[in-house]
């Protein structure tokens, strides 16, 4: 059988070649299929070339988000820092410390409950297409134009804020710009429909902005009189004799004053915040939110009337000292009552709400918007320019003041040494009106008795000494507040009449320090034929003053003005910001007139005991 097969193969050489070619073709196909299977597994197990190409825009998309976070974080932290002065210095706005956290929480809830578009969650490439997934976005040119306009207006506001951190119109302007810019960004990133969805948590910060004085002052005065009237009438109905004189209630044990702290405006502002907060948490309609806020305000007013009546009743049935023990406890009770009452009212009106209201944002499905955590459809040049603009602007406004302060010199530091061992020494409470007006970082007021009799055969003359000391740390308030607290400004408001301004002179202390004190004389009529007299010595010192003309910046010897608009603009133009101030005031009150020489002699002998190096 072997030879014939060999012969066949030798006689047909083309048939052998074809057979070899077929075998090579089958081998090649097998290798190609193996390669395809290998590449297919690699495509399933590892990133493909397309995914590697897609990582380039992914990295690029993180930069706008980072720049936007820096920009908005800078604006909001700067706003909270500006408002924190009022939150710290004014007890009426202490609730403001909680508002930024509440606003962030409400924003997070709104974000979690955002209406989602039907195609949200599709492939990433589809989301990264310009405009895809962000319908009805505001055009970028609007963001660039209005955004830079808002940031430009913020610069002069910052320039004035540094010298006048307590000027409330500036706080409202600052807050409005930050809120407006944030809403503008949301409209450009997520579309116009998202503005209504996130407007409430963004605008919630406005409840922590201090009210303007022309609106707040009449409200406070009106509430003081109204609350005092209601408390007096209730006492009369209970058979307790009480007489009303303005905002003062006279009972058998003394006089109780309804001050600003007892006016109820503090509880009203807190109740406004609580009502708005619970209305948002319950997702009430506009009508129910208005009803909830009105109920919270009514609860706060009634609770404050009850608090005032309780304190006056304590003064009438016990003594005035007992009022101080119960004053703060009653104030905290109002906050608890308002919170619990508002929650109860919110639950009551929530029981009959429509089934679709609870826990759902009141947006139609057509108003849904899409969100991509890795893509911010904003131009990178605008975001980078805005961050640089804010940085350069902040450096510029601070440089304005540093340039004016470059030749300032430090003055000797001193403080008060209180005569705790003096006869009748005791601390005096500082009036709420004075405390809220001056807003000093530290303040103390005390009184004691002093014998002004010089000769053995002279008629005894005893004086009631009262001393005030206020300290403002650098940057804590406008430089004008300390300068405006002078005896010739404050005492006439309480019934004293200025008789003489004896000018200023230097007084030496035990440590070798010389301080200028200005001497004023006052008289006050008590009844028809009786008068009392007062000698006031006043000293106000800056921690740093210009080297060339320090006397021009000394409130003790010069005309200091007040904190009206013209004076606030003047301190900005002169580059004067508060670098630390303190005020000392000593008043001798006597039942008979004491000569100027005697008062100054006694003050010169007493001052070394009251001053020490600080």
C-alpha cells in the first residue's frame, strides 16, 4: 500500500501544496480567534482605550468643581465671619450662631429630595456633553456679567466693613450679594427650575442678619411700653398696687424697669427663625408657613408678657434681689415655650394636609433637573478669575488700612485696679441699653463711698463714687463707639445738666504713667427744691495712635463726633480701624456742691490706687 501512495504524491505535486496551505489557514484562524477572545476578556476586565480617553475630560471636570467650591466657600465663610461680630456682641442675636448650620442642613435635605430627571443616571459620556442633563440653564454670559458685577460691589462693602463691623446696612448688603451670587451659580449649573427648589435654604441665612436700627428701635420701644402696660394691668387685677411710668413699674418694694432685654424683640426674632425652620422641615405650603410663623410670634409675645408679669410679681411679693435670680431662668423658659409651642402647632396643622404634601418638594415632574457630581458646566477662566479677584480685593482693602497704620505707635498699656476693700464697694449691673449700644468686649461698673471732708471743722461731705471701665479688643467694633461714650453725651440723657467743661489735664499714677482725664460738672434736680451734683472724670485711650498727631485721635481732649454716616465714612477715608480701645470714667455724686479744686484734688489722690500697668 505504501508505494502507490508515494507514487500518487509524486505524480500530483499541486495537491500536496494545497493541503499545506489549508493547514496553515486553519492555524491562522485559530490564533486570530484566540487573540479576539483574549482582547474580549481584557475589554471586560480592564479599562479600554475608550475609557482611557474618557479619563481626560473626567480629570478636567474636577477643576471647575474645585474652583467653585473655593469661591462659594470663601464668600459664605466671609459672610458668617462678618455677622459673627453681632452674634457675639449682641445677646439679641445669639441665635445667629445656629442659623448657618440649619441652612446647610436644609440645603442637604433639599438636595437629597431633588426631583430627578427620567434619564438621570445614564452613561457618563452623555452627562458630560455640554448642556446635556442640565436643561434650562442660565447662559454663562449672564453669570460672567452679573457675577463680576456682584463681586465688584462687594469690594467697597468690605472696605467699609473693616472700619465699621457694626454698621448694619453693610451686613445686609454683604448678605444680599452672597445670596444673589449663590442663586446665580445654581441657575447656571442646574437650571432655572433649581432656583425655586434651593431658594429657601440659601435665603435662610437672612434671618440671622441684624435688623436695621430705624426698624428695630421703634419696635423695641413700642414693645417695652406694651409689655409694661400689660404687666401693670395684671398686677392691678390681682390687687397688687403698681404704677406705670413709661417703661418703669413701681411696686411696693421698688421700681422694676422693662428694659430692651424684656421688651420681647429677642424672643420675636428667635420665634421667627423657629417658625421658618419648622415650616421648611414639614414642607408646608405658603399659607401654612405664614400661619406657623404667626403662631410662633404670638406664642413668643404671650410668653414674654408672662415672663415680665412674673418678674414684677416677684419684685412686689419678695424683693428686687429675687428678680435677678429669676431673670435668666425666665428668659430661657421663653425659648423652650416657643420651641415646644411651635412644634405642637406645626403638628396640629400638618394633620389635615394633602396626602402628597408630606416630605416631598412641591415641584412638578416637568421641573426636574439633573445633577452630575463630577461636572460643573461653568467656564474655568471665569471661576479662576473670580477666585483671584476676591483674593486681590481682600489684600487691597486690608492694605489700605495697613498703609495708613504704618506710622502708628503703641501707647502704654494700663488697666483698672478695683478698690474691693473700699467702704460700701459693690458691683452695679450695666444697663441693657448701654451694653447693646457700646458692645464692649469687657465691661464693669462698681460703686463705693468716699469722704471728701478736708478739714476737721468742715461740714462732712460724702460722695457716692461710681466707676465704669470698658475695653474693646482690636477689630471688635467701630472705633466710633468708644469715642462716643463720654459723660457730656450720656449723662444728659438721664436727666443731668452739664454746668462746666473744665477741660483735660494730665494726672500721674503710681507706676509713673501720666493719663489725660477730662473733667465735667453736672447738676440734677430732684423734686422741687433739691439738687444733687456730680463731677465726672473721663479718659479714653487708643492702643495705637499716629506718631505725628496723636492728640487729634485722643477722644479725651478732642471732639469725637458719633457713629452717624458721615463719621463712618471719615474713619474709612482716614484708614482708621479699631486697634484696641478702653474707656475709664469716674463720677463723684454729692448732695451739696463741691468746688472744682476739691474734686480734682481728691481724684488726683485716688487715681494711683485705681490704675496699674496692663
